[in-house]
């Protein structure tokens, strides 16, 4: 039985929506109040393109929150428990946005476009409202809004060749997370980034009316490399140990629990939201940490219940937050948020939707 999601003013279509429909999208989900393609009907081909060739993804749901004005830098720093004093213009940094408890409420890429202009390329939460509230409470001179920006990802080992064919070999010099403006009749920026470990770029389209045109240009440039449409890939992201905010985190998760310690500077200014709590958590030691699990079952498992329980004997020790069948490892694997008492190599049991218990071995991340 098939189900449909009907677009509405509350669930927006992206700049590339018509192109994805034309190219055969089979299913959507929602993210940041928008439709995001999640499958084009051939998961094996989509995985192979990403890991061996090149894929293109409509990721316009990665909405931007722009901070513009004299106090844009002050607001960016107030929101980030990472010291931004030495952040260069034209770079993106991965950051953890935390509330006053030190709990992660978003994990965006912060792009510094100028001393008075920043973009947060956000995960699935209403960071715009949070940023506006903080700016208003602190009396900052800054405009906080959502600009007309629609990211399109080109990912995979051949992504650089596609982007170089489109814009020139100068793109090969772009560093990881560096962002540059493109001299083109279509207004856009490009950055070496993307939600995969396969390498690639994200094109930040700055005119949503030209989404189909940009999609076709990428499609044409990538044709000789076997490019095809896809979506952020769950198999590759679990294999690579990439964090999914809201999927691998709950309402109490702090950065130290999900391998984000290096993105937290405890010497950040005292007025950074959450920094006092993060200092206490670091001193006391986090209660949980993120590990992988290799499940002792040969066949691919059906979807597990949300946050399936993990146990050692009769003791509850944590949850599986995501799982998949790994084509590279030929195993069922997953990401877990577990007690610090659980160590790599420990044997645990996960509760399946059938009520049965499946044996698994904990391991460090990433898997590959």
C-alpha cells in the first residue's frame, strides 16, 4: 500500500522538485518543513554511484540562517561553543549549537562570507527562531533571516571532475569546507562539503527560480561520468559514522557523547550559550558515548523500532539509533548511544520488532 505526502505551505517544495520528479523520484520525507527525496527506486545503484562514481542530490532542505549586520560575528559566537576568533572569511566550520544545558539543538556548518555576514547551513530544527530570540534578548544589531539559497550536492569519487568540467580546474584547489563564489550567470557559491565521506561539493544556488536549469547543467556535465540522482545515503552514512542530529541524538545529548569534542572550545567566551554547562559536563565526564554495533545475523534486517533497546544480560545499557546492511562489510551494522560502561568488543543484545533478541558486538567508529 502506497502513501503520499501532499505539499502545502507548511511542507514546501524545493527549487529542484520538478527535476527530481522528472528523474523518477519514488519517495520523499520531510526535513526543515520541506520535501526531501530519499529514494529513486534502486538503492543498490544509488549506493554504487556514490561510492564508486558520482551522484547528485537535492539537499535544498539544508536551509540557511543568515546573520547580517555589525553584530553578526557576536551572534555567531554567542550561538557556538567553538571559538570563532580565528575563523577566516570564505571557510565553513562544523559547529554544535547547544542550549543552556549543553544539549545539542543543531549541528550546522557555519559559513563565514564576510566579517558582517554568516550562514548557518542547518540540520532539521528551527534554528532561525533560536537565533532571532538570542539576538533580540542581547540587543545585537543584526538581521536574522532565511535567504534564497538552495544547496545541490554532487558527491562521490568523480564529483571533482564533474565540478571542474562545469566551472574550471580552479575548483580542484578548493580546500575542505572552503566556500567560493562562482562567476556565472546563475548566482551561486560552491563549497567542498557534503553529507558523505566520499568527497564532493555543494552548490549553493541563490535563485530558486533557476533550480531546474542548474540541475540540468549538472546532469549534462556528469553524463560521461555516469552521474545519476540520489539522496543522502543511509548505508554510506552509517558505514562512515556520520552523525544525524535528531536521529542519533535525543533531548539530553551533549557534544561529548557523539564524538564532537574537538568542535567544542572550553575557553570560548563565558557568554556563549551552553559553555558553562559544557565545562561542567566535561569535568564530571559524560554519561554516554557513541559506538558502533555489528549484529550477528546474516540476512538484512527489517527496520528496527526507533531507538531499539540494548541490553547486557538483564541490564539496559543504551539504544541502537540507526542501522543498515553494509554492502562493504556484508554485515548488519548500526550506530549506538550507550553507557560509558560499555566498551568496544562487548557483547550486547538488541530487541527486534518481533520481540526477539539479536546478539551484537560493540565496536569503535567509523566502520570504514
